[in-house]
């Protein structure tokens, strides 16, 4: 469960960094519509990793409360 959370956080960091890097290319678009498609995929991946990490964190909190309270 902790590994799943750590992979989700790493995935968020990587996709967020790629989105930040791709923003300047929107103003000087060298490759056309493919860039918009790539940005949409990266945004969807970022949302997926965010939701996964939030759900995993809540499950870990529930397990911790059951174990130690």
C-alpha cells in the first residue's frame, strides 16, 4: 500500500514536470495538434495519479486508526 502511494506521488511529480515543460510550446507550436493530444494525456495521467494517491492515503489512514486506536 505504501509502495502504491509512493508510485502515485512519483507519477504526479513526473507528469506535473512534463506539463510545466510543455507550456512554452503552446505559444510557439512546432508540431500542431499532436502537442494538444500529448498535453491532454499528461493532464489525464496527472488527475489519475492524484486521485489514486488521495484514495490510497485515506485507506492508509483508516488502517492506521484501526490498528492503533
